[in-house]
C-alpha cells in the first residue's frame, strides 16, 4: 500500500456542498443515452422510435468495435431520437414504464468470479452494455477489448469542486465493490490499483482483497486520474492503462452477482443554485428537472459533472454517463464599472497579490 501527499495545487471553494441526506428518485419519467458522453464512439442505432425496450436492451452499437453497445437503463419505449447537424446522433430518449422488466444474463457466485476466463468476462461486459465504463489512458476513450492493459486503476478519489463523497455513493456496496474488483483482476496480467483519499470511507477502499490499495492527499489535482497513474505506475511509450470509476466497479460486481443490468446510481446535487443539495439514488441518464424539483434555472448554469471538467447541459439536459454530480451555479458575467481600476481585496485570486 502506497501513500502519496501533494502540496502544490488549489482547492476551489464553492458554495453548495451536497448535504448528508440520500433520497430516492428511482423511476424518472424519461432518461437519455447520449453518444457524446463516449469519446471515440461511432454510434449506430439499434432501435427506432416507438420500439419497446427492456432494461439492458441494446440501443446504440459501435461501428468499429464488434459487440460494443449502449443499453437502455430502464424498460419502456423509445420516445425520441434526436439528431444534429449532418444527422449526427445527439441522444436517444426513453420513456420509462416503471416496470423494470430486464434482460437476463448469467449470474455467478462470489467465490467463482476470480476463476472466470478473460474472454468470458469481456463478452459478458460487452453484452450487458457495461464495457464503456472501462476507459484507457492515454486519450480517455473507451477501452478496446483487444488491448492488453499494463494495469487497471480504480478512481476512488475526487478533488474537483463540490465533488461527491464516495462514502455516500458506495454506502452498503462493499460486497458488490469487492466482486467488481475480483472481475477486474481477470482483465489484466498486471495489477489492479485502488486509489482513494487518505482516511477514506467506506473501509473497503483501503482494505480490499486481491488488489493494491493506495491513498492520496493534497489539493486538486491530487485526485486526477493522470496524477494517480503517474504516481503509482507511469505510462511509458506504447503502454496502455485502463481506469474505471469506483461506483462503476460496484455496478460491475452487482451485474455478475445478480445477472441483470445494474441501473441504479447515486448522484450528488451540488451548487448554490440548487433548491436543495444532497444525494439521490436514481437511474443512469435521468432528466435533470426530475432530480431538482423546485430549482429555478433562470440565470443559472446547469452542469453535469464539476465546474472544472463537466459539461453545460441546461435545465432540459440529462445526467452524463460518467458523472456522479450535478452542479448548478450562478451564470455570472456581470459587468462592473471600472472593475479593472477598483481595489480587488474581496475578489478571488490564486495568489497573494
């Protein structure tokens, strides 16, 4: 187990940290799959408007990678297929029927997961639509099933502004998280590294079995994936490293244990623009308005992800595939008369000048 401390960097302090309450919004009326969330994906539609889908039914496939697909996180029907310029596929909107009718996949006992063959694991993740949770460095695109990763990193520390607390996201998920790690160990001849914050909770982040656990402390960007990789197992010419978010590891484990697509995710609602901050258990790709009832969006910027690395989506947007937080902040842009000339004692600065 390694311990790393960084002194350089900067934590940006913003108002609106998520509270301790975790509420349930398990059945949003509509959800969306957005190909723009997936770097390098060349989408091909597998459905048409009005088609009925189950939880785990393929909705979009990749033109370049055989078997790679994005699946519906709910059961219902295809409500809309939205296209942009040159007919680029922007999103597929699915109307949720609330029944959670699911495609069935093989389930496995916990003690059998480390014995799964690599090819069997890859095919299971591809068919279930869970392969996209694995991304590679360099380039941060979806990992290729044909590649041999030098190692796999579990990203369990986030130092971005208003970042979600993993203790809330992984609450009650110890069994699923360990199962997911057991699955990941079969995908690489190298090591699986779990990188967590010093003093992290839950304890499974620092005492997981069969993997290397590391702790990090310090200001942002101490929690960036690139920082973690460079500290623990640097990438050399020709190397490929895979990484996966901690919540996705628990979802992988749940899939292999239960045999159904793991639709549930926990998302942090943050920012001073939120009517109420906190955490919600919901479905991947849920509509923002359904997660933020009572929030007035006029004059505010709604972002899926953090204010540093997220994407502006507006009030009619949807939670990004890889995001664990929604940030609602004042739009800003207000002008100040002779602002360049006035004293700036109360203005934010990175330096002491």
